[in-house]
C-alpha cells in the first residue's frame, strides 16, 4: 500500500517460457508462524455448564393466537335532513355587489 509496484519482465519473453517476473517496490515478508492452541472442551464437560436451549415453559415462544377481526365500516350519518325543502337567504342589497355588464345591441 502506498508503494509503487511495477512489473518488469526479465529477458523479454512470456511466463510460459519459464521466465520470471520481477516486482519492484514490494517487500516480501517472512511466512507466518503457526499458532498452537489446546482444546478446552474437557474442562467444560466436567463442570456441566455447557450452553443449551432453555426448556422451561416461561422461555418458550407462545403459540400463535388468532387474529382479531377486521374493523367494521361505520354507518354513514345523515348530516342534513331537509325533507326536500331548502331555503336560501337572499339579502336585499345582493345586486349591488355584482357589476352589471350592459350588452350593446348590434344593429
């Protein structure tokens, strides 16, 4: 990382002709040492504290319950009941609010 790597070919040929590629700018590291571990399973078996799934009733997932019914549609309320008779308020000066356009008779 951060190093400039450039591939150069020695003696100008292909790799299949047993030629070697030289990579400049990359440092080779020593191989990693093996890691040795000791098994821990014997100590846990003797203590009896292995991880296990709890089996008592409180830890169990409850059984599926039935879903509640869908909500019912509300009845439409009768907002206005005029019995076919409607009255409108007409003020006496309503005509003064509007501008009259007089049509000119074309002769």
